[in-house]
C-alpha cells in the first residue's frame, strides 16, 4: 500500500518507477516456489490496480474539461508546427532560386548601388545647404534671446562646414563671407555683453538713496528704480562664491529658461562662448586686429568711472532742488551716500571679475593652451578701483587747492610744541601812548603753519604735489571730467567718509596682497590726512582761538569786559545761567570739533588728543597771564593781598576746609542731603577765619590802595573767568571719563550714547587730566580770590574808621563814617557785578559770614580808639547799622552779628561796675579780651579813672569770667 501511494504521489518519475515495479513483480513471481505466496502477491497487485483505476477515474471525472482543453490545444499547436515546416521548406526553395538569379545580374546591381550612394550624398549636401541658409535667421534668434552659447556653436559649426565640406560651392561664398563677418560681430557682442554683466548688471542703487520728506523731488529716485531700463536682471544674492565653482562642470545652456536669471551662469556661458570662438586671449587684453581696441582689462577704468558718474547724477537728481546746485553746498552727507553706493557697486564689479577669472581658470584647467601673459588678474581690478577712487577723493577733498598747506611734522608726538604756531610773547608793562594803554600781544601768527607753509612752499620739494595726478586730461580720459558734483569740494569732507572709506580699504587689502601690507589708496589717504588735513585743522583751530583770545588784553586792562562774554542766546544753547568768556566758549567749540574728529578719524585719535592738549596748554597759559594781569601790581613779584592769600597753601587749605566751601562743592554735586556742621560749629569756624584775617591785616599800617582790586569790573571779569573755567573743566572732565572708559588698561564699562572714542595712549590721557586739574585749580583760585577780596575791602575801609576818625567830638554827627559809606558803596557795586556773573550758591559763598567779619573788625578796632564819648558811641552804632542794612539787602538775611557788635559798643554807656554786674547776672556775651579792650577804652575816655582802678577792674573781670565759666561748665 505504501509503495502504491509512493508511485501515485511521484508523477514525474512515473514511467521509470512503473517499469521497476513490473520487473519486481516478475522477479517475485518467478522466484517464488510457493503457490500461495504467488496468489497473495497477485491478490495484492489486483487490489492495488483497482484502487489506481478508481482513483484515475475520479481524477478524470474531476478534470475532464481541462483535459479536453489540453487535448484541443495540443492538436492546434501540432497543426501550426506542421504548417510552419511547410512554409520554411518553401522559403528555402525560393532563396535558392533567387541566388541563382542574382548570380546572373551582379554587374547591374553594383551600378544601381553606386548610384544610390551618390544620390544619398547629394541629398545630404542639399540638406546641409538648406541648414546653412537658415543659420543667419537662427543666429539672430539666438542672439535676440541671448542664448549665446547656442549661437556660438551654430556659427562656428556653420563656418567650419563652409570652409571644408561646402568649400567648393560657389553659391555659398557670399553666405560664408557674411558668417565670417558675423563671427567678428558676435565676438564684439560677447565682449559687450560680458562688460554689461560685469558693470551694468550691478544695481546702481544697491544701497538705497533715502531722502527726507522735506525734499520735494524725493519721488525721482523711486521713479528711476521702477523704470524697466533701470531694473537689473537679478540681485547678486544668486551668485555663489566664485571659489565654490566646479572647474570640471560642463557649461550648458537652457533654451527654455531666461539666460540672465543667474548672472554667474550667464558669465560662464559668455566665457565659454568666447572660448568656442577661440577669442579668449583677445577678450582679456587688447587685440590690434579688432575694430574696438578695448578688451575687458582696458575697459575696467572707464567703466568704473562711468559708474561714479552715473551714481553722481542719480544723487544730484534725487536731492537737488529745482534750480540749485549741490556742488556749491557743504553737504558731505551726499558724498558719503555717493561713496557708499559706489563701494557697493565696486564690490559687485570685483565679484563679477572674479567669476570671469574663475571661468578662464576653468578653461585653462581643461588643458586648452591659453597665453597667461595676455590674461588679467584681480590685482589689476583692485588697482583700477583704487585709482578711480583716488581721483574721486582728490576732487572732493580739494587736494589741488589744499596741497600748499602743510601740517606740522610731528603731530603724533605728545611733546609737540604748539608755541611755534601760537607764539606767546612775554608780558610787558603797560605804557601810555596818546592816552591809551598798549595791549600785550599774547599770540603771533607769523610762525603759524599757514604762514610757514606759504613761505616755504616754493623752496620745499617735499610738498604734497598733486598737479600731475589730478590733470584735467586724465579726468577726461577716465570719464570723471564731466560728472556731476554732489557737494562742495573741501578738505573737511574726509571726516564724513573716513570710516566707510577705511572699511573699504580694509576689504581691498584683504583681497589683494599689498607690499608692506598697505594699499595705494590707503597710502593716499594717510598722506592726505598727515600732510594736508591735520595742518588745515590746526590752522583753522589756531586762527579761531587767536581771534577769540585777542581781546583778553582788554580784560586784563579792565575795560569793556562785557564784549568778551557770550550773548544770552549762546548761554541758553549751552545750558548755563551765567555769562561765559567768549574765548572759553571758542576754545571749547574747537575742542569739540577735535573730539568729533577723534570719532570720525579714530586712526588718528592720539594725534588729535595731542593737538587738544597743546591747545589747552596754550589757553591755560593765556588764562594764567590774564589772571596775573589783574592781580599783579607793577612788579612781577608783588600781587594784591587776596591773590597772595589764595595762592598760599596753608590759607587755601584752611578755606577749603570750611563748611561754606564744602557745602559749595556738595551743591555742585547736588548732594545736599548731609548737614556738614551745626550752627555753633559754623560760628566757631567763621570766628577762626576772622581771627586769621584780623591777625594778618589789623596792623598799625593802613592797607595800600594798590594792594586791592579797586575796579569792580575786574572782579566781574574774575567771576567770569571762574564760571567759564569751571564749566570748561567740567566738560573736559566728562571727555576724560569717556576716554578712560576706552583706555586699553581701563576696567570701566561706561556706555556711550554716541560713537565711541578710540583708545588713546596713557601718557596723553594723563596729560589731559593734568590740564583739567589746572583749569579747575585756576577756577577755584578765582573764587577764593573773590571771597578774600571782599573781606580785604572790608579791612581796607573799616580799619581807618577806628584809626583815623574822631569819636570824642562835641557835636553829634548824624551821618555814618565816610569810610563806612565808601564800604557800603563798594559792597553794593561788587554785589551788582557778582550777582550777574556768579551762580547763587557761589554768590552766597562770597558774602556769607561777612557780617561776622565786619563785627569782628570793628570790635577788634576798639583798641585803636583813643577816646570815645556818647556822640562817638552813637556814631559807631550808626556805622554798624548802616553796614547791617546794606549787608541785609545783599544777603537777604538779617546780620545778627552786627547787632552783637552794636551791643558791644553800647556797653560803653555803662560804667565798668555795671558791666561786671551784668556779666554776673546774665553771663558773658563777649570774650575776656574784648571786655578788657572795652574797659581800657572806658578808662581812656574817662580820665578820672586811675590806672590802679583799671587794674582792679580787670582783676574783678578775670574773677567774674572764671567764676561764670566754672559755673557754666559745672
């Protein structure tokens, strides 16, 4: 059973297994001797066959349709095979017959084949002729659509065919000549198109020319930009860096696209087209055979000049009002705008040239022999850019006119002596001439840079000569001779353009390997600034300061000083409440200009700072000379008393330690939250100041008139000098702080609201700080002088009150002493002058505690009175009352110290015993010394009191004073 199943399940080997199975049965039956065994085998085989028949019948029944279909298909296929065999047999017989016939007509067939080849060649030539005839039209279409690579290939192939395959066709001779001519025209067209892509494809207004709404023609530029003729193909952002170009990439041209959509690819197409024309060397340099002798390299400078002229015209059209010319206006911002646009365009020109050179390099790398000596490089491009910019700068910086003025040889040296330009003469004594005093000459300009440069220009061969470089013919050659000027030529235009110009020069130097690391344009700018601009600035500043300080001699003489202070409008603009000297404001303005130059030309920051320091030194010396002219008496050694004391270190230090001075400094810093001293401490310190002054001035000699300042206008001048120098020092101090923040060694982080100052040397910065301190010291000395001068005037007028006047007369004089009246008049005059010139807190400092000093002077002067009666006591009280009224009007506060002095003199109405009783009853109001002087005057005024009685009174006074002091301390 298993064997039967194995046979049925293996149909692929059914025949072989069936044979083996029958042979095995025969062997079994033939070798079996037992009949039963054979019967069993037979029965098993019968059974197996029956099962097989049954299974076969079932399979046939199940697959009858398939079996029928297979049988039919087999019959059909068998029929097709038989038909094919019959056709093949027939074909074979036909081929054999054809072979026999061909052998019979071989020569005729060869003739017909040759004729067919000839006709085919003629048809091909006719097709080529037809195509050649269509070349001009196709060429025009390609050129119109700017598919230059296809046009070049078409033209080169057509000329090649006309020169070789179609050379013998006379009918094409005119067409050949035309195409050869078109070859040259296409070459020129490619050169023009390449130059257009390099120069004209750069947007002229890449940096937009913006206008204020105040300009009425602001829409002109918008119109220009919206004009289709002004529109460019694509912004340069589509340009990949030339270094990223694949030198091995094949250049292809898409007929379905806009060839100018990608400028870099379009330039590559143009260069490839020139290469196909075999014109690469001719394109890169001059070719004498060309009608237009200018190639790419020789067109660089004219095209760059055309960009400058075109941009200049656009700036003029955009900003000039109708009927006006920008060339006559000092508007360097228009020049800055012009250069920014030109710089942007020049960068794109250089970029385009770099793409051109990269494509030329691609051709060289491909193995095509090209003469390198005929090609140009980027150094040539940048050199031409620098040359054109230098010509533009020469014209706008007015180099030709300004080249005669030379700068000092060493502006960058901190020790530069400005005296060679501000020649200061030694002060001389004033002399009378026709009733007028000669003025002392503080400055001379016969040694100024303008005079020196003018006198030495002819003999000096090293002057910055620009005549040959700036010739009109040269300008006309490069196209700059007729371009519109956007502003008035001036040396000062460099300040507006220096920073962007330096940035562009840095780009040039980074792009080009310059000798010594400096480009020719940088050399020109450096030489211009050092040889022309610095000298021009110095001459302008020195002339301005000289004109302003010329009148200081009038100040020294004390006449018409108001002519030398600024007007109210200037005061308002400066934000000050008191008049400032015109010379100070002029110097400050010039310093501000130099500070602006430090920001505009940061490379030369140290030179400008040294110039500032030298100018400040000269002005400091000028102010000191003016100050000495006021305070010095005839000899150089002797000064007025107040000036001598103000310069005395001990007295100056003491005065600066007083609360009034410290409160003044705190009020300047707006720090009024602290109260320095109590009223008692202030009174004690004022008393100490008065004692110091009295001890120095209350001698038996009267103060000479020449030792005080009698002209109050000079005091007003000193007040103006103080206010001016203090204001000036404050502004310079702010400048120092800003410079310190930019110092390389500074750790400060001050944020600047404007452009930052460049870092400067520590030596120059320290020199500036010392000068600021000198100005501040002189300003403080002026204020101390005024403070002391008012007090010296009090001594000058009050000391004679006791020493020269009679206070024991028989007649009651109702008027105060004449010296008191003079003092009041003098104080009122000083008050009138100083209140207009000093700030309120400083005015208060001048007259504060003056009542205490007056009372102290008059009380201490009691020792100089020989006698006094009741009329004299009344007169002294009138003196005190008159001074008190005047001081009250000045200080707007009741001077109680004068009441104290008046009460002191009123004690003379009482006898000494009553005074002692009053001391015992109420305590002492005055010092022991003051009581002693009072008793002594009483004794001299009453002869009946003997000296022995005076000694007794003084002894009692001492006991009473000691007793009251011990009682108060207990």
